[in-house]
């Protein structure tokens, strides 16, 4: 276990829980890296798994100062029953607290996203005396009010969520910029997904690359109309099911971050065809936008609120015709132009390193 420097001896450590796994590279995973960048040590807890499938996992270091564990309980389905849900939360709290003691974490701050299991677990941690920081990742205020109420601090990423929560809870709500992709190569030790990479070799470009699963976010009807009108454009996304079943729609298995360089290469368009009829989508701040920006790629999006601030860097379309026009403009964008450099600059402003500086004060003794 590395010794702390004198400047780090005043830092509190952190616990971050997630509804995903480390390989998902979602907000909690990037948050863990940013907290570790302050010099703190971080216990990162993956989405709990059933003890019937696997007992509480070993603790392993997945990045510098980030230690992963996977708590175990009976089942997420049991959280539908209030008594069982509270018992499961106590079981998780004991496992996580034991892991924190094993790592000798220093008065750790507990960071948690939304979700029913996260709320009950946060309440159990608070009863044990933990300081709670809620990460408001999406505009889902009806589901998040309880999280905000029990937290000591809430960090809101969407501007609309920040503005509304700030009216009700005042300075307890702070704005948090979205995270760009990690630059640290040791955050993902897995190999590139050769199956996905080889499968894409037969797909002609241009690629409309959507870094994620289309479920719950993408306007499938709008996307279907665009792809049918333009069979020369090929949509690539990641997941298990293809809801479109079109010859120019390709659903590939999720790969490591090393695979991104393959998919986000020359001839790729960063694509965000979100369904703007859903307020959660309309007011979100997509992680993938900064992943596209980091590579300077042309980006095409439906008119979600956040991209409207970048009219010179994102091609925007609301209807099938407008979206097709936007894609055509993106395809014709020259390589290495000024827009590409500006996109990279914005991504750098949202880097893990810069977010570490934003988060560092929260881990200082006496701040929370």
C-alpha cells in the first residue's frame, strides 16, 4: 500500500458506488478516477450481484489508487419488497464498510448515483456516520428528491436539474461538469474486442457511431427513417439486441476503451440521435459527446438542450430531413479543420485531471 505524501495526509478518501461495472466507463467510473487524481484512495463498488451467482468478490486495484469490489446480496428483484430491501441494504453496508477498513480508508466520503438500491444503501451508510455526496447524473427529479434530501451535498450535472434543485435546496446543490474520457491507459486493462473490430471491417464508411446501447435513449423511429432513406450510411451501436433489423444497422458487443480508437477513427461520425420527447434525454449531458470531441470528430445530434450551446461544433437536426442534412454536412467536413481543434479543446476542459481539481476541495478535512 503506497504511503501518502504530506499534502495528501489531510485528504479524506472516498467510496463510489455504481449501477454498472468498471468496464462501462460511465459517470461513477470516471468519478472514481477523478477522485483518485486528487491523491485520495477510492473504493469503487460495482453493481451488486446475487450471492447465489457469486459471493462478495476480492478487492483488486483497477487503476492507480482505485480499488474495485463487487458487493453481493440476494437479488435486485427483492428490493421490490420494503423489508427485504432494507435488509439487503444493511448487508451491502457491512460488506462495503469491511472493505473500507481492509483498505484503511481515511474517513471516506460516500458518493452515490440515483437508483433505489443506492438510496437505501446511502441511508444505511449515513446511519453509520458517513458523509453523503449524491451525483445527479440525469434530469429525473421525481426519482431523485429523496436522494437529495438525505445527502450532505448533491452535485448536479444537467443544468436544468441544477437550476431546479438549487431553488429548493440552496447551496446544498452544486454544479458538476460532465467527465470526458479517461486519458490514463491503466484505467482499463482489458484487450480490445477483436470480435467487434473484425465484424466492423466489412462495414463500409461513413459510420454513424453511437457509443452505447440504443435502449431508452435513441429515437428509433427517427433513426429508422434516416437509415432507410440513406442506405449508404451505416449505424454502429453496442448491445445485445438490434431493434431496427436494417442492413445498415450494426449492433456490436461492447469492447474496451482501446476499441474506441478503431470505431472513432477516420470516416466516423459521432452520433447522438436522442429522443427529445423524453425530458431525461432532452436535458442530459451526454458522456459520449466529450468522447467524440476528444477525437475531434464531426458530431451529429438531435436538438437536446446541451448541444445547442455548440452550434458551430455539432450538426443538429430534429426531423428525419434535418438530421439527414446534418449528417451530410458532417460527412463533408474537412479533416483537421478548426472545428476539430475546438472540439478537442473543449474535451480537454472536461478532462479527468481538470475534474480532479474541481473535486479536491470536497475531500479536504472540514469541507463536508
